[in-house]
C-alpha cells in the first residue's frame, strides 16, 4: 500500500482583526516533507501515527507538508492557496496512491474561501478519483459541510475538550483506514444537525458523561466505527456553522442516521447547561484574594488566542493593579512591540513601558508603568501534552509586585511550564492569570487549589444570541428558542 498524508490547519475567528499570512504558519508549524518532528501538533497527529502504522504494516507512507497556524482571523488568500497547492502538487507527484489520510482543523476560513477544508477535500477527490480512500481527522470546534461529506469517505474528530486525545483519535482514524483498505470495513457517514451552537467542555458534566457514553457505544456495537460530536465554532460566521452529530457505521447508514438523531436530540435537550459558570473580573479577583490555599488560577476565558483573539486584553491585570494585589503572575499578554523594546533594554533594566490592549475594542486599556525586565527568552516554548507550543520571543517583567509575561507569538496558556520557562515558579504565586477557555485544564488542574472561570471584557463574540452574524444560520439555538418547533 502507498498512503499519502499531510496536514493543513488553523481555526478562523472571522470576527478577529488579526489576519493570518504564511509567517503565522511558519511561527507555529511549517514542516515540508521529511521535516515533521516526532511529536504531533494537534492536527498533524495523522502523520506521526501513520509512521508507526505503516512501518508495522510494511506500507509506504508518503509525507506531504504539515502546516498549522495559531487561531486568528481570516487567512490571506495567497497564503491559503499556496499551502493548499503545495500539498496537492505533492499528492499528484505521489500518484498512484491507495489512500489519502489528512490532518485538518475544520474551521479555517480564507479570503474568498468560506469552506477551505471542503475546497481541499474536493480537489483531493478530483486528483485521486472516486475509488481511492480519502479520510481526515479534525478538531470538533469546526464546521461540517455538505461539500466535505461529499468528498470524503469518513471523518474522525477529537472527542475531548481540552483536546487531550488527538493522538488517540488519529489511531482510530488509521485503524478504520487500515481495515477498509484490507477489505474488512465499509465506512459510511450519517449526520444529524443539532440546530444549536454551544460550548461543550468534557472536563465537567453533562458533556463528560455524554462522551463516556458514546465511547462505550463504539466498543459495544461492532456496526459503529466512530461517533463524533462536531461542537461547531461560534466565532466562525459561515453558512453551515453549528453543532452536528456524526456516526460512522460499517455499511449501515440507516442505523447511523437513527443513532445520530437520538444522540443529537439528547445533546439538544441539555442546551445551555454545558459551559462552565463564569464571573466578571471584579468577583474573580475578590474570590482569589479571599482564598486560603494557592495557587488560584483565573482563566481569562474569552481572551483566548486559541479562539482567535489577540491575547492582549488587560482587563484582569488592571483589576489586580487597582486592588493592590501582589504575588500574582500573568501569562501572557501579546505585545510584539513591547517585547522588542524590552529585548533592546536587556535583563535588569528598569524602563517606562506601555503594553497590551492594542488589538480591538473590549480588551481594556494599554497599561503604562515603569517595569523591570527580569528575563528574556528567545523562541520560548511551553509543554502541550507530549509536544511543545511556541510563544515566540518572550519577556518576564514586573510591575507593582505582579509578574507579567509578554510574548510575540500568540498562544493560549496550555501548561504551567509557560511560567517556569520564564523564570517564574507557578507554585510560589497566590494567583495565576492565564488566557484559555478550557485547554489549560488538563495541566493547570494538577497544580491549582482553585480554578475560576472569568468573563472579562469582550474580545471574543461569546453570546451567539447577540452576535452580529451575517452568514451563519439564523434558525438555530440560541438565536431562536425552539428551532425544532416542538
């Protein structure tokens, strides 16, 4: 067997003012054939898992380019077309192949392309023809479109949020692909539109129990090859935005449709109960100050670079400063210019600095003060599971007793190593402020005495009922109370 694999992914917040060009991919992950590291970066897991599978089977794995950019706004058209065509040209050169196995995200939007993944898959199908297996692993914070369903044989999505299972799901993808290629399976996709958009953390019920249930169904019923909840991405203003239920069966589409509908309606019945309770910055700081054990982690959930925002909001920092809080650390505030100024000043320098809140309204105000430059790190990285996430040239500064990390490459706060690599012991601080909706939970929950979810400012369109969508469907909850007319 000859298998072609590649990855092209980012998550597009169509409301974000930060456009994505090729440099954004190169800053996060750009690996031409033969240069992908041993560890995967989310959507590139099909490549690293494929190496193991093909080595064991004695099959030939032809690797194309892997590219990932941290979430932001629209992808530059020439950047998307260039990376897409790079992968497609590699596929043409690899022909003939027995299968194409891709790592995609599912929420990329480029200028001129509302459905980039549908575009890629349709072009792949045109190259390989109707009889070659085409499949992909995707992120659940994405859009499932008719164009994608028509072009692919099957999809597998991450189940966990935080996404701790991207390698496990890549193994599922390859297992189904291998058995299909060897003639033992006939994967068929069945989809149910849940007519809703919500946030579904699997670190708490009711989503934890729901995901545990669908994983049991996969193990107990031989007809069911995979079940995925496509959460949808509420910051993606595209025509097929929303939550979908996907069931992949072994040649049993009617059974898949019935199960997808049953599970989808169950999910719909719990709408509005999934997301973590959130409080504003005033209450968050009050609770953190009153705590008797530490560290208290305050998650600035809506200034999350993992959702396409800048990560430069200062609302929580300003609240801490106004309340005279010390023994706190902020990780991070994105400000490449401030980083450059501090790099020029050098470690130990005390300089006047303005930083933060430059990207958009709703992010607070820039902070002014005389800061001390404590530590400079070029090309800084934090842990992310077994892999690493870059956050660029970074600076550890102090202002009025608060430790602050400024970074030049946007990245959400995945792991406490974010602080330690910058010379801050996270266990020594009473309060840690991080920028993440829920991906942080897997690692920070291991050290946190308490976790507080804070909704501070409005850098992210987090209320679909009020978001000024132009392209998204209007007949889904919570835009309408009862889209089923029950």
